[in-house]
């Protein structure tokens, strides 16, 4: 490709043959290429971690993708009213993974639960949990991590299950449990 590359104030401009610049912005781990939908992509990148509910001072945090985040946030608000320091982090996207944002949101937590709606056979952890653990390791976060697989086959994730997760986190911080993967809502 015949192009000219310039870096001006942290923004890389690549000018193609026709003289039209193609801008590449870097926002933490998220790289966005210029196109007709750049503004939409920029907004998405800035909201890579869409909902952070009371995570800055939380001792116990749930990291969850998608629709079950609503129940996690609802339960977190109820527990906050009871004086418990809990929070919820909901990544908006999975790829590219917002590792720095999640690590930053969870840096002060004693224990973190990662809820996945899928399992990764042959792996000791589910996909989201692997990414969160990797993000913590890369960014020096020492929080204990519990993995949960929930809602398999489209099963509902209940408020009772969310309460169980927060209770498990308190127990884990007290030295109980080993952080091995747990399956919620599976009937035998």
C-alpha cells in the first residue's frame, strides 16, 4: 500500500494514494479505524464498559455480560440499601476485550464473581472468566475470582441466584471456597 503515516497528538493519520486521510484512534485497548461510521464506533469504544454500578467502593463485584446484568444490578441495589458494599460491572463488548477498563473498575474489590452464559469445555474457566482473570493479572489486580456458568440453554437467571453469588463472594473473602467453576440453575 502506498501511504504516508503521520502521528499528530496521539492520532495516527494514514493518507492513502487519493489524498484522503484515514484516521486511527487508540482508546486504551480498543482500536478504531476511520470510516463512515467512525463516530458510532468512537462512542461504542468510550462505552466499552457500559454499566458500572457502585463499583468504585465495592468490596464484592459481579462482572456480567448481556441481559442477566439487570438482575445483578437490581440485587446489588437491594444489598446496598442493607449497607453492603457490592457492585456490578457490565462490559458492553467482548471483542476487543476492555481489559484495562474492567481491571480499573475492579481494582479495589476483595472478591469478584464472573458470570458466563456459556462454558468452555476442556478449559478450567468459562470464556469471560478467562478474559477477566487475564486482565487482572496483566493490570496487577489481586482480587479473588469466582467463576459461574449461568442460564445455560436460555434458562432464567433469578434474583435468588444473584444473592447466592454475592453471599459466595463474602464467604470467599473470608477464606472459604476455592474459586472453582460453579454452575447455577442446572437441574440434575
